[in-house]
C-alpha cells in the first residue's frame, strides 16, 4: 500500500509540472515586430561581421586567421600542420574548424584563387578552377604566411590600429590590419550578406600601387591610364570596354567580359584551352559542351578530356576533320561559359556602414585609413623617444657629480628614501630618479654615462622631425608613397589577364552557323511536333500518337528552316527548326503550345515553313472568304518570337496553306456543296489581317466545312466544280463525283 501511495504522489507531481503558465495562449504579433526583433539582429551580424570586407581588404574570418598565424610566428618560421593553425584560430573565430580551414584554403597559394596569396601552402589545397579537385584534410597539409604578409602586419605592434577583445574577452585582436598597399583592390573578394552582396575584382599590384601614388598627388587624375583593368589569377582575355571600365571606377558597379585563352594544335587537330574565366570551372564548361553535342547544336567535336596536371589547367577538345577551330570557338564562346561576365559590386564596410564605392572613392578611403595608421605609428614612436629622452636628461645631470650620487645612495639609511634623496640632490623627477637608482654599479662610470647621453642630441632631432610629420599631412603622404614604391619593388608581377580590343572581337550579332541537313517534319492534329532525320525515319516503325490524334502535316525540308505557327488567337509564333531536337517516330515529340509558351487556352491551327520568306499563305475562313498574304509580311529585322494580328479576326479560320506557286483547292460547305478554284484568281494583299475576297457564296446558316489542295483522282468530274469567276456557289457533291482519295 505504501508503494502504491508513493507512485500516486509522483504522478500528481508530474501532472502539476505539466501545466505551464501561459501555455496554449495565442497572442497576436505584427510580422514587422517579429522581423525587427528576430531577423534584423541576424541580418546586421551577417553584414557587419561576416560577409562584407572592410577597407583593409579582409573579412573578419580572414583577419582572425592571418593574425593567429602571425602570432604563431609563421611569418618567418617553418610551416606547421594546418590542423594546428585551425585549432589556434578558434580562440578568435568560434565558427567551427571546417569553416576556418576552408577560409585558409581560399587564401592559399595552392588553391590559385588570389593574385597574391597570403598563405604559403604545402600539400593538396584543391583548385579554384575545378569543382572536383577537392582539398585534403587539414591533418595532411601544412602552411605558413607568405612573405607579402610582412606588408599586412608591418608595425602592428606600434599601435597603428585599434585592438578589440575577442568573443570571450580572453585576448585581443586587431579591428583592421595596417596594410601598406590597397589590398582591397589587389585580391578578389566576394561575399553574400542579407539583402546585399559584394564582388570586388582583382587588379594588378603594380598598377594599383602606381594608381594610388598618382591619386595621392592629384585626385583628379585619370586612373584608366594607369590602372588598365582587372587582372584575374586565371588569366584569360578581357574585352576592352572603356566606358564600362570608367563606370566601374566611378560607381563601383559594372561588368567585365572575360574570354578563355586557347591555342590550336594543328598536328593533333585539337584545341587546348589553358585559361578560363574566374566565374566558372572546367567541369561546368565540359557539361555545357556535352549538352550541346547531345542536342546536335555542335557537331564538330569528336572527343573532349580534362588534361589538367601539375603544370596547370588544360582542357583538350578533339576536332573532326575539316573543322575550322576559330569558327568553332566563336560559337562556344557564345554558347558556353568559355566567355563569361564578371559582375562588379564594390560594396565595402566603411566605419561600420556598407557603401558601394568606385575605385576613386576606395583609394580615397584607403589613403585616409593609411594616413591614420602612419600618424598612430609616429605618435607611438614619438612617445617612446620622449620617454627615453626624459630618462637620459636625468642621467645627464648625474654626470655633473657621480661621486655625489654614490654618496647619496650610500648614506641613505632606508631603501625607500633613495629615490626621494636623488630627486632632491639633483633636481630630477621621480621617473628619472628611479632610472638612475636602477643603474648597475658597474655602469656608474664616466664612459658609460657619456655614451648614453650622447644620444640626446639625436633624440631631440628625431622628436622634432616626428612632430613635424604629425603636423604636416604632406609628410605623411610621402611616407605612404615610399612604402608603396617598396611594395612594387618587392612583390610586383607581370599582368596575367591581357586585353582584346573591340576591333579584334568577333561580332556578337553575327549569325550563328546552323548545321543544315535533310529532315522530315511532322505535325499532329493536337499539336505534337517531330523532326526526324531520313536515316532514323527509315529505321522507324509507326508513329507514336496520343489517342484520337493523327498526323496532319508531313514535309521534307532541311534543318535551317524557319517555322511559323499560327494560333486561334490571331497570333503567329516564329521558331527555327534547328531549335527543335532530332527525335524518333517512336516518341510523342515536342508539344508545340508548351514549347513556344502559348497563352492559356490558345490552340494551334496551322503551320508554315520558309527559308527565304518567299511565296504566299492562303487563309480560308468560315464565311467563304480567302486571303492571300505574302510570307514576307511575317519577316522581322529583330529576333521577335511572336507577332499579333497575324490574320483577320472577322471570321473563324478553317485552314491555311503556304504556297510557292499558285494551285487549285477544294472548298466544301456544310450543305455538301463543293467548289474547285485556282488561287491565281486571288490578288495578294500586303496587310496581314486583310479579310480577303469572297470565294464561295454561301446560303444562310451555311459555313465552309473543309479545305484541301486539289490532286488528281480527288474528284470524279472536276469540271462540274471548277469555276472561272469569283465568287461562285459550287455544285452539290454526288456519289459518282467522289474520287478514290477524297475524304468528307
């Protein structure tokens, strides 16, 4: 019984705890309040602390990693395991070891994503131009800082930048790095924040430094004469566009076309691609080319392989005999990422505020930042020298009577009275007296004191020079210019991305060469379209069709033919036959309304094929009228895909027939009257939506039911139905008039 009682009490406690105050109550809350309280702090954290670079050219993750490596002594020491670096970096960056390692990979020399890598790597760090070449785990690779990092950390211990506590207040880290050159422009930086992004393209180091020097001397200078354009690590060709470049330099926004570099190996009849745009990978290019080959849009390629090795990127394309390599590459540039655009968005954090700045404004902000760094460094050194001068001036006074100083120290009974007695005896302050009291006995000689005090005059000159620097901004800029020239001497590299000027660029508007070969075109009543080659048609069986569907059109033509699809909404859709894939009779084919994007409930009523837009189209309407419109009326100079008012809307369209020359047609009404007439009797009207002329006179409530081109044996007595004047009523169709092939 006692055990049962205890269980009951436990159950009551559980039930009591199950009732939480306020549980189940629904409170209304504005979505704007939820966004402001919950989403906005996250968005601001991503913008300010993760995705966007600052004026020193680094995001927080980059800065924390590089500073950790600097404090580990990896600027001058030997390489260490990457896992060790990652572990140490977690003291500043708590976002996980894999994230830190990926950051280091992107900054490494082995990854080849930066013009001037900051990490000197050893081992497999993957490649920026390949998505399949993955980097090895951090326990297998080694790294240290690259020599150029000397310019990132120069004088960082001299109060050149502000230091802030890390995330747990256990240590301090620099808020910015005192870079001696505009690294924000030298290495690319891409980031996606909340509601904004940043994409900064890289520029050649020497050109950036020279442009900065020119800008500091004259802020109105033309930077395009010095800073020729971006310089990508993967090389390639830049299509020169001065107006777009000026736009990027002024506004920070714009796009740059980058084209792959290739050479033709005549002996092996193959194209070797060695440099590609920075926005793509080898695998993406290969996938796109394979798709084009499968769609029969590119037929000149026999094989393709990735031959990338330790010597660098190499994509080889084997060509079929007789292929023009330059013509093929012209098409591949337009159809694949072998030519791509790099979209610039120079969004940078300036004093904690995201700003989109052009190159001019970025250089202005960097110069202001660097001026502040120089001033802080000079002030730090000035303070140290003033302190040293102060101590030496006190030591100089001891020189007047060394014996007196020794006597004061010797005759002072208590140790704490030594400093005050020295202050009184020589008229010096406490700091100077403390310094004198700490001098070793062996140094209390005239030679030592004379050597030390000899520095006083030099210190006075240096202090005066530093004070002059702090008072004269021009002197500060001279220091910056000298440092920039030193950077050029040490780290300048030849440009990797070369320029293609407009006169050597293939015309983008040039018509693409379309493979031209014989095909059979089929169109079903319900709108299914098939393009079949003669070989495939010979090997095929019956057509696969939907239930209650049938083939209404079969035309032999070639692949480079324009198609005009007419709908019941008086619209015509233009398409080239080459844009339809080759298929087989055993498949349903392409559903034209879906392929061409018909409007809702829009129905296909007819199709015309043309190569040169010669000839006419006959439109037969339900009210017995026929319109003859030249196909030339549907030709457009621009590449328009849809034209309205393609034919008259006064009466429903029964049929349409394109014709190269005049022919005869059989019109049948719903009261079984038949009329045979020649299209030569109808005049051509240039207006597309003309109502036409009355061809068949109809009784009240009668309409045209069908129209077919006339062929022998369709009518038994064709002279009964043939007319020489229009309009005509036609004749009643008798059983003996029905030919072998006429279907009613």
